[in-house]
C-alpha cells in the first residue's frame, strides 16, 4: 500500500516533537520516524547532565500548550532540568498525546530519501523492526541531530575500543569502569567539562584534560549563568591539580601496551599513558541516506553556507548566534534541516533559538501549502 503524508519528520527529540506540535496545530498530516526505543533517545545518553537553561527556556511553548490540552495538570518546575528529566517528565508525555502518538514510529531507521522531481514527492525508505517500509511525502524535515555521529579516533578506533568511551559518563558507568588508574578526557567544550566534573565527583582516578589549543575555551557563553558556573568549577579543579591540563596535544598515535593506552602527538613526543580515554570531541551531521539530493554545504562546519560565519565557535557561543530560517536552507527542494543538525559540526545550538526557527518554518510551509507550491 502506498502511504503518503504531507510531512515526514526524522527524529523525535525536542525539536522534532516541537515541529510535530506545530503541524498538529496547522492540521498538516505527518509521520515522525525515530530510530531510538524512546523519544529523546539521544538526550538520554547524557541524561545526568543538567541543561544550562531552565524549564521555561528548554521546553517549547507550542508543545507545552498541546500537552496541556490533554493533561491540564502539567506544569514546569523552576530549576534547570537534566536530560533525563526533560525526556521523562516532558517529551515522553508529549509523545503520548493522541495526535502525536498516532503518527510516531519508534525503533525505525531511515535508510534512503529520494526526491522525485516529476511528482515533486519524496520517497522515504526506513526499516522498522527488521521490515523495510516506504512512505511518500511533500516535505521532509530532518531533526535527527548529530549525537549518533560522534567524532572518533578514526583509524585507531577498532584496536583501542575497550579503552575508549564516547560521551559524558554517569556515576554508574564511572563506578563500574572508571574508578582507578589514569583517565584522559579529550575535547575543549562544555561536554568535556561536564565529563571532568562527573569524574572528579565519582572517581578516584588521576584525571587528565587533553586539548589541542593553548588554553581551555572559556568565557564565551553566558546562558543562564550555568556555563559560567561550570567553567568556574572546572577552573578550580585545574588550580587544585585535581585535573591536569595537557595542552597543545593533538592525538596522532594510539597504541595498546600492557593494558594501557599510549598516546603521542608525533613520533618524537613523549607518550601519555592512560587507562581510559573519554572522547568529547563533538559530532557531525550524517547525510548518507540522501539519494539524489545535492546540498549547498560549507566544507568546514557542514552547515548551510550563509550560516557558517554566524555559528563560528571561535566567535560565538549559543547565546550570541543570530540566524534566520533562510540561513539554514541547504537546497531549493522542500528538505529542511532543523535543530542541532542544522549547526553541523558546531556545538553552539540553543533549543529556544531552534524553536523560533520552527515558528518561521511553520509559516513558510503553510504559505506553500495554501498556494499549492510545496
């Protein structure tokens, strides 16, 4: 049977669900395809980390209004949520309201998106519980994020995999695998800082912080005051030598010897011996499922070309980026990338700014649909 919806949304995180809430409001038919076993699956991977923004800023107002229509008791606390709280206390409930639940498929992976210019339709292929499925749509909105495409050690990865952890470890993981020896955290952003804070609180290991630059990247973001606090706490760890900074170090060589990793930045450099390596080196977008769709991408950040200067992490933090829907457009056909993925390799995306772009996209889609120019 040939299934057709006006819109296919890829990803059921806060941005994907917020877009769905707008489509419900606009009476536009849609299907959300989520690869995880739950909505917000990517967020749950860093679930113990507290967001820099409070509940009011972290939750989309239009989503909240839709949720409230079906559950009048819903209210937002005042403190900043963790990833688990945002997912368990809001996103899962939002996904349970009938107009979203009826149009959401979980544990489903998009394998190919093809645009048929003759019919102006997308053919979206995906696998759900081992079965291949196909759906046609006028519009595709890609809110799949970047978390499933983390930057890795590349060629070194397979032989050192038991010694490497990608992401921000929670206290259970630390107690199980990271409570002794020497642990190195790689990365110069807030994810690395959160890993250092978690390790310092729950591990007795010696902690190293490996960065490629001369100095840690601090002082750019002022979101909710929380980024300042995190940076201040990490600075204290450095001052008290609880964490040792290893700067100007880009890992070029990784070897396993006697149950440890040996890291070098070149053949002549001294090696660093560690028992565990935590990689917080960012992520990048994955467009491998696009079949015949050419994108206008900036090479450096893998974003729409007009957005590249606006999101440059050396100049901007998430609270200083200013951009419009037009800045995010990658192609002339109705394939729209929203949310974290629209920022490519840059990590300075702010949820509240992403929700504003969805408002603009909703108006844009309505204008095209009304004029039959989708």
